[in-house]
């Protein structure tokens, strides 16, 4: 159950600002009601550039669980709020959340320039300005890295310690709800995977997907992510990838001197299917495209799709053997799909069965069509 003090409506969690302010406004903080909502002040000390530190909040703060996941994964909540990402859909979602506060945002365009065409910088900057509808005055060039993004990164900053204080309170509440409520957890993980997800491929052998990992340097963070994943039916079977410091990496003889963050590892075909069905990568286009491309190459995906020839037909083990040119009485892939609920069977005599693809098979098959994993000519045949 969702906390009774929270409202989950139309994909948003709605927070009563006054309840939050009452909880956190001990001296030197105070707040008062105004027409627009509430004004929160820090009565001791000064803010940036010598101005009094204050912030106007709306009466209700709305945030998607996926937005919270993005902030947990790639947001910085120190004295100010900072968020950085290279995906257009991700940036737009963060901006929609921030716009409700009617506070000036600051943008920095960051791009790696090594081995890139000089026009790439100006072209990418213009693309981002068109997306955020604002001129970008600050540009940060990174000459030491090869560019791995379509159009560089955008840093979004909101300079106010009081906003950060409220946002931290909201994020901590959402993390608790995500561990205990499936719908919230599902959307929250979309944000986490968009921010910290990595698609790993066996590029030198089968060219197929072999794991989706969620980077998290601290064990506490990894435990939190695993609780959320288990809440939506994704069981983690692999041990966590441990965090390796730069010093440890050098001792191990690694080529890089940057070490490696730890990670939660999502493996196994049935978990990849859940990632697909639940749309856990829908918030980040590049990651989803890569996932679909290499998931199609997985051995069990190919085996699953091979059985499309038997849609709306019953078949015997012998017919499957002849079609797939397998020898022996039992065809392992038939029995595997049967155990997973994609094939049903009924006994026709003491020794033999007749098999049929189930509704569960068709649901997944149609999902494959929807996601473009099956060419249109094949799905219509």
C-alpha cells in the first residue's frame, strides 16, 4: 500500500508542501503561506551573492517516480541541485518537474571533443538550445575523452539550498515507497536504469545481450535497487559486481586507472523479458535500442521465435523434430518452453502428447512485434 499521506495520481506522486515544511522547518528555517503557495526562508545567514536565502514552493509538489529515479541516479543534491544527462527524453522529464517551481535554471553544455569534427560542437549546442528553448551561455569542452553521445551532455542547475532540503525529503520518501509498492517501483526503476543502467553485450562471440547492470558504488544502494527489482518480479541471481578503487585496479593490472563502480547485475532470459514487458528502458532511447538489438540475438529469443510457425496449430513432438531437423525422441526446446508456460500439452495416448502455443506465448510474441523485434514480413506470414 502507498503511504496514506501520499497521493499517486496519473503517474505522479503528490506531496503536500505544508506537511513537508512543518517537518523540516526548525530554526533557522521558517515558512509562511502566500497566494502562490508557501515561502520558505533561512533567517540566519545569506544565500548566493549576499541575497537572503528563500524559496517559493507550490501548495502541492508533483513528481513522477521515474523522475525521482533519475535524480537518485544522476542528480547531485549538495548546496544546490545539479543534474546531467545526454538523453533528450531524460532532460525533458527533469525540466517538466523543475518548471513547477518557477525558478531560474542554469544550463551548461558539456561535450567531449577528442576526434570529433569541429562543427559537432556548434551543431550539438544548437540542438540542445532548441530542446530547452533557451540560449546556452556556458560551454565546457573535454579534450581528454572521446565523445560517446549523440549531442553531448547538458548540466541543469538550480541554485537554492532550501529547494535541495525539500527535494531530499521527497526523494527519501519515494525510495521507501519504491521498495514497498510495485507500480511506484516499476516507474522509479525506469529512472534508475535511464541514469545508471548499462547494456552489456557479448560482442566478441555471440553478439547477444548477456546482462543489464545498474551501477551503484555503495552496498546500501545496491540492496535498495534489488528490493525494488524483486518487488516487480525480477529476481537477482548473480552476485553484485564489487566496487574497485583506482588503486585496486592498478594492482590488478587494469589498463584504466579510474577503477570501477559496483553494480547490481540483471541476467537470465526471463528477466530480460520482464525488462521488456515492463518498459523499464523506455525512458532512455539509446539504451532501449541497444537492448532490443542484442536481445534479438539471444539463443532463447531465437528459439522462442522459431515456434511462430506453429501459431494456431497443434503439433506433435515428431512434427517439431522434423521441422527443426533434430534427432531423438525429445526436443529439449519444446520441453523448456512448456516448463515456462509458453507451450501447453495434452495426452493423446499412453506415450504421446500433442502440443500448442499458449496465450502467454502470443502475448510475448505480440510484444516482440510491437517492439520491432520481428520483421513485419515475418509477423504477417
